């Protein structure tokens, strides 16, 4: 029959194939039939183009990196922003790092304020004036200042209960009492003619208790006394800006080194010792407000100044040079 004939022919073809490939059944056949029909050739060309496209290459690279996590991931596509990559819904989750200004000096000044709020931080360097500061920087029980050639007293003023300084003209052989505002003090010091040398005399008085020279002009001596009492007894009082005397001493060092002048540091308009400033002297903000803002003290309701309006790189540099206290925070 015709069917039997077809089967016999198929069996012959299979028999010849087996004889040509004795390993058939134990592996892949080495004989493959290539379909060269036009439509098959076109399909193979499309498949080749797809396999070698940039998109597929990227997918293969990601898959390879996923299978081998120790290999670094290499991105071959274009750089995109966070929003372009993930959409607007996720952009709020990323905040770029902000560039912070280095203000180590002012940070130290704030720590000095914290250490001196309740008692004077014990100094690491000799400071003969320290014992008297312990008496006069807190409250009003010890209002009479007698530091050798530096004499005066203070009283509780009507505004905020802050101390007000006064000196006796007879203590300095003067006919009239000198004014105690910083601008007039600076003018009085100018008579000495040498800021650096005068600053060294002030530093010796603070550290060693060395008396002011006997031959010093009496007006200069009175103004040195006023400056010492303001910077070390009045301004650092617990009702004002505790610890600010540390900054004053650092400024005295700068003046002694010839890097600054008394006028530059202590004038009332824009003095670097900011608590010396006064609106009546041309300053935008008063000295106490400027001091609170700079040091980081709690602000009063009337305070309007901002840190950037008070801060100055020279202040920060000088504050960074302040001596350390042995009472570390």
C-alpha cells in the first residue's frame, strides 16, 4: 500500500541518519538544516539587530552586574537629574548638602558664655584679675572695685538691672570725671601715642597685677582704668554677656602685636568688640543686643539683629585665638 511505502522510506532515512551520527541520543546533533527562505532570512536579520541594540546592551550590562555584585556598575547612558530619573513625586526626598561656614572662633565664644554664666571659669594661664572677677561679675554684693591703680564702683541701673560704672576723679588727680563711653576712652588712650605698648601694659596688669607706670599721664591712666573695668567687670557681668572678657583679652593681644588699634576694636559705631557699640555712636544695633546675637545668648523680644549682621571674619579669627580655660566643657 501507499502508506506502507511512505513508512518504509522514513525508516530508511532514519537508518541512514543514525549510521552517519552514531552518537545521536547522547548529545546534540551536529547536523542542522538552515532555513534560507526569504522570510526566514529577514527574521534572522531583525533578531540580530535587536540583540545588538544599545538598549539591549545596557540591559545585559545591568543583568551582568546583578549576577556579579563585586564588579562596579558602569552607567553608559546620559546623566540625569534626580527628578528626571525618578519623577517629581520623589524629588522632595533629596536635599543637596549645604556648604557650612567655618566659625570655630564664635563657637568657642559661645562655650565661654556657657561656662561663665554661674561662676568664672578657672583660667589655664595666670590672671591676677581673676579673683576680683569672681567678686564683681555676679550680682551687686561687691560693688566697689579696688584693683591697685584701677579703682571704681558700679551700681544697679534702671534698665534691665544691669551694672553702671563710675570712677572718682580724685583717685586719678583729675579736675573733672572722665566720660565712660568707649569713644571718649579711645580718645583718652591716644595720648599715649603707642597702642601696642599700651596694650602690653594692660595685659601685664590683667595677668600679673603689675601696677600702671607712675609716670603715665593721669588722663591716660584714668582711661586705662575705665577700659579695664568695663571689659572685665561690667560687660561680662551675669546680667550682660558672661565670658565676653575672654574676647577682650584676645583683642588686647592683637593690639599688642601691632595687628589692630584701640579705635578699630573699641569704637561705638562698628567696633570689633561688639558690646562697645551704641546706637548713639552710629551703630545699627546696641552693644548688648550685638553681644547676645554674636555669642548665641537667648534673644530679648526687642532684639532685631541677625548673626550675619554682627559676625565679622576678624572677630571669628581673634575669638579662635582665645586662651583655653581649665574648666573644660
